[in-house]
C-alpha cells in the first residue's frame, strides 16, 4: 500500500511538473500566445475583429506575470479601423484570481491608438478584474486629438466590459486651460459615444490651429460646457454653452451677421463704423448657446454686451450647415491639417 501511494505521489508530481513545463513552453511561444490573445480578445470584444497582431518579444514569469513587448494590432468594426501599438502589455496576478479572488491586473504601457477622426498618444492603463468580465482602474493619456482639437496630460477612471466603457473624472490640460468631464463608449452594435465636458480658461490665440477663421476673430479665454453624442466616425448631436471672459475682444467684422437682427439705432451705426475701421471690440459679456435642431440646422442663442459700443444684443438665429455636423467637422479637420503641413 505504501508503495502504491508513493508511486501515485511521484506520478502526480511528474504530471504537475510536465503541466508547468508545457505551460511554460506555450507561454514562451510568440506564435501560440498571439493566437491565444487574438482568440480571447475577439471573444471579449464581440462585434470587433482583431487583425495583424504582432508581439516582438515576450517574457513569461510563471505563475505570476506575463509581459509582451512592442505589441501592435488592428481592431476592425465595420468600415472603421483602430490601429494600436504598445511598448508593453503586462498581465499579472492571474493565479490570485483563481486562488484568492484578489483579481488579475492588466497594464498597457506607452500606447498609441489611431482612427480616422481621433488619435491617442502616451496611453497608460492599469485595470483590475475579479471575474475577467469586468475591468476597472485608472487611465492616463499624454495627448489626445479629435478633429484638430487637442487635450494633454489626461487622467481618468474607467470601467470596461465587453459591451461598453464608462470613463469618469476626466481631467486634462488644453490650450492653457482645463478640460473636465465624463464619457461613455458603447461597443455594440457599433462604436458610439456620449460625453459631457466642461472647459475653462481656453486661450483662443492658442486655438487658431483648430479653426483659424473662427478663433482669429476672438481674443481672450473661453469657458463653458458641451454635451455631444455620435458614432466613431463623427458627431451626431451637440448642445454647447460657450462664453468669453470679461476682458475679451471680438473682431467687429464677426458681428456683421447680427446687423440684420438689430433695428436702426446708434448701436447699429456703431457696429458698422467698427467694421469699417476693422476694430476689435472689448466685450463685457459674450455667450453663445448652440443646440442641434436637425441633421443640417443648429439653433444659436447669442448674448453680447459691450459698453465700448453701448451694445446689448440678445438674439436667436438658425444656422444651416450643408452636409450636417459631420461635414462641418470634416472641414475643420482638413483646415487644421493644412495649417500643420
């Protein structure tokens, strides 16, 4: 009987050693791990397809940690492609998920994500999961750009599932000012987003690269809030409230469209004279509220007060945008890229 138990013990030990040896060989094989990662990613992100996954180097530190270096891949969904690269992808504490329930840790280091309408550079992610179906943790981005608009040094919290990603507490620097807010990205049936963002102290002189024709007409710091939603390819709905600080200035020519809404008065003549002299007008209050009224129409509530011109205007106008909001964004993006060369 003792001999039998001894033999079984030896056989179990050999089996365990063999199992770990096989696991180590599998984990050390770049081709095998590429297939495993592609399969698991495709299963987690339903509706998306992983293409061209490349891992230039990998380090297996069983049973605690896997490190994949110089990783690149493409995520495809419909006509949109997301090109991604990371200096390192690290999965650790996998055994604790099984043994203690503390949760596995996934880290993405120094990443880049590029799509047709946005890019992220310097992406770092550290998220934890206790079930492999839901991940949560911190995100930071050195620079993000969408349709020419840039935000730097972003920090946020995120919760990710196979169906969506909730991003909260967004805080970043932009054009000498601050951007704060929350966003929700839905993966199914196609990538869509909803975001509410507040901004303060954005310097219009720094923003001329975004839209020269608009921001060259205004001088000062802007503040406000914006609610947007749409799909990965652009913008579908917008509500915006934007104001200019009290010591700001507006190019008089920018007020020319408002003349049709101002009755014959000294105010109107003052604006005409300022336009003729190509003046910048100091403002005490300048605020615009934009609301999407349809596929090609935006309603704008404009409040403007200037003691310099004895001006006090409060009007509502409908702006027709041929081709809709997406056309406007594409045009702004093209202008931005042209200016950058």
